[in-house]
């Protein structure tokens, strides 16, 4: 008996020790994880560039190296004034091309992109398309760091990159030199380089890098300023006119919704919105009917006034931002980069050769593929709606008088709301695929038909059940409950998807990458690197903005050689504008960077 007690006591002690070790290891790893995250937050930002191109990781590292050098040579040959830096991202095993254009190239690109800039008051003021010949007339041209915003620089460089097309005949062809692999990359005659490489999964992303200091300022004055006016000018400078116009509309709508909201709440509390079941053989009171009619009339007047006021504000912002234009002939616009043609034909207006795609094929795909698939999706959604409404009737018959399980009645509509959200997500992807298949020539045509598809599906998914209940079932009480359930469920779900999910994914990704980067460090070394990163960050934040502007200006004007090391000591040398592109391969055994420096080199 005593032996059994001793054995139980020993097992209990061992269990306590193991549990204590697990807790201690968890605390240690948590502290290390916190230090790693702090190191990421305090790390130096990636070098400034206008556009970053990342290549998709591949199993054969040698082929990936040759591929990035091949892409670099093509871009450098087409745009010799681009400053290109190649960096190897250790954690993702991919290469990134950091592309920056000098000021002269940006001004030429601004003219090609028809970028609107303000005119000096002495020349009449206003906004007009930028031209090199009349550069002296534009305000702020002398200040290189302010004349073009970061968004405009990225847009210009992106447009210049998308104008690189494969020559005819032959196109662009990549074949590995170091291996006998059959892996080949072909850009056909007249094809857009970057679009073709993206479709072949060679290029993973092409994107501009964020500017943390501007984002922090916007976060302070926009996101966390609940009752202040939106800084639309700053939003426009950083994100562009389309995003700024969207948030201007969103702010206008939010403000305008106060009127029907206040009136609806007042009518609700005075008893104007009350329903009774048809089972009780009762009718709505006269007062309730009058309230419904008055509220409907107020909504009609409010919606009309809201639209007219928004049209006025939209015109003011468009004129102020230089985007108020009359509609021009579509043949005056350049074809979008992803536009594919079966042959080259002269433009009816300009006479230039450009890809041609027969119009009848647009119609054939639209009416033979797109509309039937959309109708099939809508029919499937109606079938699910009908099944869930029948299920709700069954639940209502069983749990209508239950005190604890009455919430089950609302489950079918909650499920339907979730199906609507997921259906919108998947149909949006299908609509993009169908739109790409229809192959529209201009960006305006592409966007208009894409919006047409999405709006048609969302109208049916959002209002189909409400019209069915209101005009077929004639059940106003059920209509009220369904509308409230759908509205609340969709609003919560969309907020979670748009805010919480991206935030959690970003934090998880950063945590995983940081932990992988620092797991080989000792605790003392990790703490030392964190302190050093904090010191560098504090020094950067305390540096006056004038000194930073001088440094940036000096870097833009310098004509010097840039050296960038890749994994296994491969040294890539490039010259800035006015110099020839030079590539050299060294046999140095040095790596791209140590673990501590990798935070500065990895971005993307």
C-alpha cells in the first residue's frame, strides 16, 4: 500500500516537473518572440524605390538567378535610365528588383501618362496635362522631392514598365545556360513583357513600397480621428484620386444617412413601426400605415437630394483634382497592357499599328459564356434561398413557442447571409476571369463591364430574398426580421473579413518570418541587435526633414555605381543614369547578409 502511495507521489512530482518545464519553455519562447517582433518593428526600412518586382520562388536556384538577370537586362535595355537593384530574399527564396527612375525620366513619363499638374498663377492657374515643352509653366517643378508624389512616381514607372513589349519577330525568349533543363520562358511578338511573365507565374508581384512615416501621419489624422474631417488631399496624394474619391463618397453617404436614421428611430419609439402576425387575424393600425407612407416619402425625397448633392461635390472634387474630362473616342486611348490581339492593324484614328481583336468574339463570349454562367450562379443562389426559407418555416413551427431555442429560427437567414458574402467573393473572381476572357481593349471598357457583372449578381443576392418575401409571401413581419438578420450578419461578417482577418494574417506572417530569421541567434545576440535597431530608429526619427531631403536629392542626382550582393557571393553591379549597365560575378564566399542584417534586406 505504501509502495503504491510512493509511486503515485513520484508520478505526481514528475508530472509537476514536466508541466513546470513546459510553462518555463513557453515563457522563454514568448519573451524571445516579443524580442523578435520588436526587432522587426525597429528594423530599418527597405531602400526607397518606385516599384518592386518580386519573382516567384523556384526549386532550381540557378535558373532563378539566370531568370532575374535576364529580366534585368531586358528592362535595362528598354529603359536605360532606370536604377535597378537586385536583392535576394532569404526567407522566401525569391529575388526582388527595386526599380527607381531619375527625375528626367519621370517628367517624360508624366507627359506620356497625361498627368495633370497645377499651373503657376502667373500663367493663368488651374490644372492641365504636363508637357516637357511647357515645363516652366508648372508650379513646384524646381522642388524635385515634392513635384511628383510617391503615388505618381510609382504610377509613371509602372506605366513605363508596362510599355515594354516583345519585338517582332522573335519576341523575348529565356533559356537556362548553366543547366540542360527544358524550362523556357517565351514572351510572344508584340506581347507585354510583365503581363506575359505574370500569366506564366514567373513574376509574383509588382507593387510600390509603402512610406511608413506618411502612413503613420495618415493613421493619426484619419483613422484615429473619429470626429475630424477626412484629409482628402493627403489621401489623394498618397493613394490616388480613385481611392480619395471613394472615401469622399463614403464620408458624404455616412453624413447624409443621419437624416433617415434619426427619423426612423423617432418613428420606431413612438410606435409607428409595429407588426402583428397574420395568425392573430389583426391588422396594422392606421397610425402605423401613415408612418410607413410618410417614411417612404421622406426616403424618396432624401435619396434624390442626396444624389444631386453628391453629383455637385463629385464635380467640385473632379475639377479641383484635374480629373473632370469630357468623354473622348476610345480609339484615342492606348490599349491596356493585358489586351491580346490576333493580329496587328492600324488604329482608325492615329494610324499606329496595335493589336486587333474581332468585336464579334466579344459578343460571342459575352452572350455565349458570361451570361449563361451568371444566370446559372443566380439560379443556384435562388435555389439555396428557397431551401433555407423552407427550413426557416420548419424551425418556426417547432421552436416558435420555445424560450431557450427560439434563436434557432434565425439560423437559416444567418447561414444565407454568410452564403451571400462567400458567393460575392467567389463570383467576383469568376467575373474577373470572364472579363479577361472577353478581352476588352481599354481600361474603361474593362472596368465598366466588370462592374456590370458584379452589380448584377450582387443585386440579386442582396435583394432577391427580400422581394420574394415582400411580394410573393406578403409577410411584412418576416420581411422585417429577414432584413435585420441579413443586414447585421453581413455587416459584421464584412467588417471581420476586411479588418480583423487581414490584421491577423499580417501579424502571423510577420511573427513567422521574424521567428525564422532570429531562431539561430542567442538571447544575448538578439537583445543586442534589438538595442541597435532601436538606436537607429531613434536617430532616424530625430533627423531633421531638411537633412533627409538633401540626402534624397543627392541620391537622385548622383552618378555612381551601385553594388548589391546576392546569395553565395554573387555580386551584381549596376550604374546609374549616364553609365552603362555592368554585371560581374565574383567568387566571394560571403552570404547576402547575416541574420541581423537580413531584416533590412528582406521586404516584399
